[in-house]
C-alpha cells in the first residue's frame, strides 16, 4: 500500500464532524510545522507513520486541489520538491528503507 491509498475506512469517525475550515487550519499548521522541522526527513516520517510530505501533497490532489502533484508537493514543501530534497534530504540507509517498507505495509487498505 502506498501513502496515497485511502486508509480511513472508519464510519462514524468523529473527525468527520470537524468543520472543514477548522480542519483546513489544522492541516496548514501541520504543513507549516513540517516546513519548519526540515530535520524530520521524509524517510523517517515514512518509517514511523507511513506517510510523508509527498503524501500530503498527493492527498491534496486526490482531495480535488486544482494542481498537479508537483505543484501540490511544492505547496507542502514550501519550495520545489527537488530543491527541498537537495537541501534537506540525505541518502536513505538500508535500515531506513526497511523501516519504511514495514511501516507502509501497516497502512490500512
């Protein structure tokens, strides 16, 4: 399973009762927090939580944002994804890749 597959699957989820404007504000706060915490690399996020900044951009597109994946990822990263990667991302270790594989496998399908 990729981070782009719908892993919600919960009916009657209390999150659905949260006003869209409030949820959007919380989403923007999360994205800005991740921009600030560029030391939290995508591979580490994937290894711990099964999603990363790229996933958030992909989810924007899937939710209907009028942009392509590259533009959505730029919106999340705060700069073009390739530039973010060059500035803040190190080469993934075999251990990180394995943690990511195990973590992503836990995502509900």
